[in-house]
């Protein structure tokens, strides 16, 4: 929060926002999980332990389909009318954000608390939702900050369940990245576009 709020007045909203995310990705999403997990656990966070598309995992597959389908319904119309340059910027931004956030909010917790769904799913979903207040201090969600944060809590629960069932943040990182691309990566890609 301090980084976002401190950099925005110094560098301007867009640059402060981007540097805030860069700090968040490098420090919180990558450095902290690597510090807390041993090398093998950290490097295996995105490795598939149990297949998502297995008969025993039908609840996780259903959640994966619902989350991905809802994103397609919500964002596809806007996506197809977006400029090609915004789409080209959104895809890598969404991929970096999706992978980094899933390492922190799903991978770290399912590795740290195996066999404890409350600590592996619910606790990080609360943190994931609370984190989303921070970037909205610079660019508030058009639908409302609280509504957006509540939605991210339920998204975090769904992603947490999928990661917990598969033992990996791989599928949630894929879904998060694709959904972020369809949403044109929120204000990250837009900020980058305004700078260039």
C-alpha cells in the first residue's frame, strides 16, 4: 500500500501504479514465497500434482468452467472491440499478474498447509480480496471498490479449491491469465499504453 500511494504522487498515477505492481510481483509474489518455501516446493508450485480433468476432480473442473465461462461472458464483448495494441499489451501483463498472484495466493498456501483446507483456501482468499483494495486506491473499480473486493474473495475461494484439489497453482494461473487477458488486464495494460 505504501509503495502504491507513495509512488503515484511522485511518478504520476500510471507510472506509480505500474511500479507498485512491479514491487508487488517481485517482492510479495515471488521473493516472499521463495523465502518461505524450500527450493523444491517453490519450483513445484506450478507443477501439476494431480490432473484437473480427472473423474474424481469434477467439482474443481466445474468451478474452472464456471470461472472461465463467467469471464468470457463478462469481458468478451469489450475484448473483441479493443485496439490490437491494448490486446498485445494485456496478454503479457495478465500472464505475469496471473502467474505471480497464483504463486503467492494459491501455491504458497497449498504447499504450506496440505490437508488443512481452511488455511489453504479460506485464509488466502481473505488476503487476496483485501489486497485488491490497494491498487483501487489509485484506480477505483467502475462497479465500486467493495463490490470488486467481495467478488475477488469468491474468485479466490474458487481458485483456492481448484489449486487444493490439484495440488498445484498451474490451472489457476492459466485461468487467471486468460481471464485477465479478456479483461484487458485491468489498469495495468491501460497504464502501460498511456505511457508509451
